[in-house]
């Protein structure tokens, strides 16, 4: 039986960041205004451990800023307090999130000494024009160097990318994804850009010099990215920012504009399923039938149906099916198999692998 995986987030908002990226206000994004201290680390870890369970795989994760850009003494202090839980057998590993231009062999040596096993790089884009417009302060070559150092040192590599940055396009974003795949990361996060209060991006939008992605644009692009990574065996652990009290839809939110949605990952995952089904229908000439029956694994049913049955409606509208039924099949997991039934009760079957069944 797979162990429960518990991540204990320690937010260090804006600690170590050498500049303000145009999209960033980490204190609002993380929902944390106060600075992190060793006492707060212990309070946070102890509170999570109290409900984690004895057999859980537990990680302490330093998020929110550029951890390795913090003064070395401060890094070591935070790591020492976190590592005390590793030495006590209460926590399995530590992970950090940081900037690509704040990685070198000395830093990696310190991280390894204190139990860090995963390093996530805030890459955002691998297009130099987009990086420049986003005020990232480094070019794409720095990212490739940092990724290589991390992998060579034996760490797990995480990559975070964003869609909808200033100057970005769909093709530039897809090319970033292809370059990320070439680095062979262990995990990826995809974040559509949200315009947050108090950022340079908000000012740019107010001047009419930036247009955020619509929800539909972001979902469609993130679905393509998600599929690209999954088809290459790369684990996408998040799509869209985690909703918080101030990062959400509606009044009182710090989101000024952009594709915010409480279930963004599900929207993107459902779009992936819809695209796969459409490809099967078209490659196997299943359109024009009276009824489409889709079989998939239990855990995949909601993605195939779509939020509020959106995929069912889309398939009916596009292909003219009188009925579309989704059936759970315990022998399947993420695979999708389609049966097209005509008025003469003949049936043609296609699977997500594109082969006849």
C-alpha cells in the first residue's frame, strides 16, 4: 500500500529575491505577510505532524521566495531547524524552491548536507524575450546550467513554468515545454499568470500594455502542456495556483484579472480527455453514429465527463451524437475506449492508443 505523502509548506515570501518580477507579489500569493522565523518553522511542522499519521512520507518544503538567495547563515539556520525533524525520524526529506541564477556547487553542498532531496526551479519561460519582459534578471542559459548542476549532484529536479507572461505566445510556451522535457525533470508545475494587486503586471495592464489570458485560453494551452509532459513520462504535480483566502474568484480577492478558477487542474485534465476522445472519433470515423459509449477507469470518469458534463455536451454538439454515455471499467486506469453504435446496432470500437479493439 502506497504511503500517504504529506508536504509541510514553510513560506519565506520574498526572502532572497534579488528583484521584483513583473508578475510577483509573493506575500499576497502565499497569503503570508509576516517573515518566517525558526520558532514559526517549529510551530508549522509540529501542527502538521500532529495529523500526518505514523506511516506517512513527510516532506518539509520551503516555498515562496528564492531560498538559496537568502544569506547563507539564514539558509543554514532554517535548514538546521528543519533537518532536526529528519534526524529525529519524524520527517523524510526537505525540498526547496528557488531561482535558477542562485544555484552553484557550494549551495548544493549545503542543501545536501541538511537533507534536501528535491530542488524546484522557478523557470517560468525559456524564451529570452519573455524572460526579459518579465524582469526575471537572467536568461535561459542560466536555467540549463542550474538544471544540469542539480541533476549531476543527485537531487530530484522540479521545474515551474508559467503561461500568459508578457510577450509570450502559445508556440513560445510549447517550445518552453519541449526544452523543459529535454532537461528530464522529475516533476513540473504549470501556473497560468494571474494579475495580482501591487505588481508591475497590474500597472502594465492598467496602461493597456498587457492582456491576461482568458480562462478558455489558459485551460486549452495548459491541457496541451499537460498532455505533452505526461506523454513524455513527466509528473505534473500542479496546474494552477492553490486557492487561498486572497487568491480566488470574487470580491476581496487579490486577483485583479486572469484565469483564476478553484478547480483549474480538473478543467485542464478534462480538456486532455476531450482531445483524446475527439482524436479517436476522427481517426476511426466514429462520427455520425447514433450513440457513443466511452469506457475508462473509475478514477478517470470525472475527467472524461468534464465539469458540469461539459465534455458530453461538446461531443454531442460537434459530432451530432444523440447520446454519449460514460461507463467506469475497473480493468482500465487512464485508458479510454470508445464504442460507436449506429442505428443499425453495428458497433465500432476505438481506444486511446488509436488501435482497433
